[in-house]
C-alpha cells in the first residue's frame, strides 16, 4: 500500500534477484483484470506516482491501483 513508483519496476522475492517477476509492458492503472507477470520478465512501466500495488504469487498477476482503491477480486 502507498508504494512510490518512479517509472519502471519489477517484483522480487529477495535482495539477490533470484526470484523476480516483470511483464515488459506498460501497466494500466486500475485495470480490473490485472497484468500477467513472468519469471525474469522485463521491467514494468507506469507513470511515476504513489499507488496501492497488489501481486498474486499464485496467478503471477499484478494490479496497480490509485491509493485507497479496493483490493482486486481474485
């Protein structure tokens, strides 16, 4: 919640980048379906700002939402 993003980002599980996820695409803020991420995928792009970010490790989908938005439904 309230994550400050500055253009490009990836999701990682540790500081060594051994488990990391990206899409290589521009993320649509508030997209209901989320964006598919891939192991070792390219950086995600999003307009710089503060967002609520949700990542589902089971489906490898990410949602970037305006702060205070409802969490995505699975």
